[in-house]
C-alpha cells in the first residue's frame, strides 16, 4: 500500500504531552476530510495509547514516545511506540479491567477503548525493549456524484 503523506513525532513521556500528541495526530488527518466522529475516535485512541506509555512504560523516569502516522485516501495508520519496560503478557493486558497499577486507580480499559474506536489494534511488546501499539482507522471512500 502506498502512502500519500506521513508524519513522525517524538516527545517525552510527560502527561502534559498527551493532549499535544492527540491534537497533532488529529490535525494531520484533516486533509482526508474525515467526519467529526472519525476525528473524535482517533483522538480518543491516541490519547489512550499515549497515556499507557506515560503511565506504564517508564516507571519513576521519563522516556521517549514516538508516533508515526501514515495516510492514504481511505486509511489512517498510527503507530505509538515507547522504549520502556514492555508488557509481560499482552493478552492479559488487553483484557477489560486488567491493570498492572490498581493502586493508582487505573480502570484497565485502555486497550478496550482503543479497540472500540479503531478498526484494527495491534500490540507488540518486548520486556525492557518497549511496546508498539498500531491503530488503523479505515475511511469510507467518497463516491463521485453522478451528474445528469
């Protein structure tokens, strides 16, 4: 699949950068003319992915988060990647209400939320290497108006 446009963003895992990342990705997708609902879905999923990096990837320290966005006419590909501690059991981590930090009042719904707003969510992780979450949103193709 060939991509029409691409964005790479790198920032520190500070909670105040979550809103910037969410808005930046949403703004980058605007030339595709997505619906308000699609933009809201993307912002929500990116917010959850970045928040996971901030909360879980770098305990007691700050690290790097990378976002890669690729656009085609009918698909938005978003990779959110950290280089932190990794996830020991991705399958368990994706279970609704599972949290590795119950003491911090986390709901354990991050991956569930991402999956409900995106068409495809893939999580890969290696201990002490990091985690990558790939979010894909398909856009409906705009059909040409038939004139007469």
